C-alpha cells in the first residue's frame, strides 16, 4: 500500500491531507508551514507503518471541494471522497461515521451522537472521538455541540468551530 500527502488550502492555512490507495486517511488543519508538520507526518508514518511520500497535486480534488465548501456550497465530502478509516477504530469509528450523517447547517449534541452510535451515555467518548478525528472539517465534528446548544471547543481553536458553524448557518 502506498501513502502520499499534499496540502490543501483553507481559510486557516494550508492543511495536511494524507491518502492511501483506498482513499483519504487523514486531513489535519496543521498548516504546511507549521513546525509540527514533520512531527505529525512521523506520527502518521508510525500509525500506518509506512512513510507517506509528498505527492504534489494528490489533494487537488479535495482542494476544489474545500473551495466550494468555504464559498458556502453545501458540500457533503463523503459523496465525493473515499474515506480510508484505518486511523479510527471501535466506538470512535462508529461516532465519526454517525457524525458524517449530520446535515449542513444542523447540529447534534455529544449525547445524541452517542445514542445514534449505539452507546447511550458515552457523550464524553464522542467528545474524544471529535478531538482525535483524523478528518477535520470533512467529517463535520464541528457540528457536534454541547447539550445546552453552545459550540464548545474545536481542539485548541474554538474560533474555528464558530467560523464553521457560522458559515453553515448562512
């Protein structure tokens, strides 16, 4: 199996996209100029047991979809991209696949996702799945909110979550 990576532009900077022969493996908002990129690629290499090769252009389709999304088009990434879910497993995988069904402009609480993913009472585990997702934006973890309807966090960047929710509420 070969793995390749490139960067796709977002309003937050150029984000890392890793692909396998089966589909996208990871999309991370760590910017291409961020000193953490080599560390992140090293971590992905360990998880994949293979070192992804830089392959300029391999993220072009994703870049086009992201451009449309950020222009306000109701893009459902799972309709256009094949996902390679190998970096998610168990309940986290179920939770992320459930989150993938949340429609544009809608939100769901962590508890609601837990129920739909088959584990009522696992709201905190849903939060962990969201925090550790290998698919920022393209699996819409930003659409998962607190039970009181407030946005909550988005990793270390709650302003990004607010930006995405505001984009989809227009």
